[in-house]
C-alpha cells in the first residue's frame, strides 16, 4: 500500500503561482475560473502510434480540475519552472516531488 498523501500544500501553492504568472485563466469548456490542483501525472511519450509501444519516455505534469464542470487540464512541469530536467537525468529516477523547484 502506498503512503502517498497527495500534493503538499507547499507544492500546490508553487503550481498555482506558476500558472497565475503565465496568465492561466478560466476553463475552456464552461468558462468558470475555479480550479483544484489535483495530482501529479506522467504523460507517456511514444515513438509511434502502435498500441504496444513501450517508449519509456514521459512528461512530468500536474492535473488541475475545473470545480464547475470537471474538465481536467494537464500542465507540463518543466515549462512552469517546476521540474529540473538536469536533476532527472543525473539521478535517472528522480521522484516527481523531489524535482519541484
């Protein structure tokens, strides 16, 4: 059983600040502006469109959810300044929360 307790309040504030600094706004579906920082994610990157592709490369991301309609947006952490690509390469398997700036 995992001991994961969700994104820390400190990390949530960093994510919110980064999104606000970049002008993130209302939901593209319902135009509401109430979002919840949900969970970290890794988006798998594939070399081809084959269903059985085992690419291995991923994009570290965070999911945010519209409180009104449930739309889920995913934001890559590196462009937000919240993921150190160099830290990931040097350790090979850096945990997502360890690489937050």
